[in-house]
């Protein structure tokens, strides 16, 4: 009885934590290249 309730709950919690960890780590990862190295405004260029 308890195995039928606890096992899916534990599996759901584990999947949710893995998904949250993946989302947070992808959002906080460093960019591949430094965006500050590219000039935002180039004066004199048209």
C-alpha cells in the first residue's frame, strides 16, 4: 500500500528536482563568448 504511494512520490520529487536543477544551471551558465568584447556603438560607421 505505502509502496504504491511513496514510490511514485519519490520518483516525482526526483524528476522535479532534476528539472529545476537543469533549468537553473542553464540560465546561470556563462556565455560562450564575452558580450562586452563587442562594441555596442561604432562611431562613424553607417
